[in-house]
């Protein structure tokens, strides 16, 4: 259930607006991109601030997933910042193929209780793909329960994108 925190918080906030405050209601993550005047080859930067609840801050950790010998065909190398009770993918995440992502939570007016959980889609899109095109296809699949604003960079392909 904790892995569905985005969806549960969204559903609760719509049902009990007067009594429940989602952790990020008064806080907002932000992302900044900068590309050298000479283009991507001249250098680039991507910055993201995590400003979810300060109550959760002491429990945030980094997690790296590595396959055991012989499992490389079914488990991909992936790492990221993880919130308590969640998975790699819901926050800053990167893989061994040069894909990096951050996410900003969106709280749509309608949340589909039977939809796909954000963290599962995001984890698969970043951890289980090798190219920017594959990541974008995975992130744009229909059926999400709620939503997110994903910032994706592929270092090898020198591409950046935002998907909502």
C-alpha cells in the first residue's frame, strides 16, 4: 500500500479537503535546466529540489538495485532516492544506460482508483529501458491512476524531455 502513496494521498485529499493536507500541499519541488550557449556538447546541468514533508526527511535513503550473477537478463541496474515505504522511481532515479529522471507530483482533480500506480510506471520507465525513446514510450502509456511531471535526461543520447 505504501507504494501507492501518490494515489492514496490524492484520493484522500479529494474526499476530505477540509481535514487532510497532503504533505506537499504547501511545498513544491522545482527543476532547473541549463544548457551551454555552445549546445549540449559544451555542458549542461539539471537541478531538482526535493521538498516533500520534513517529517519524512530523516527516513529518506538512497537505494541501488543490482542483479545477482546470472540475473542480468531479468533485473536491471538502477538507483535513486527513495521515500519511506516507496520504490526507486518515485523520486530522483537513474540507470546504468545513462537515463536520469526526477518527478514532480501532480494532483489531478480525478484519480482513478483502479489505475496504474505512478511509482510502478516510473520505475519501469527508467530502470527497465535503455534509450530515451523507450523511456518516453513507457511513461506515456495510458491508464495512470493519477499523474506526475517527469523530467528525463539521457546522457548518451544528449536528450532532455518533460512528460506530464
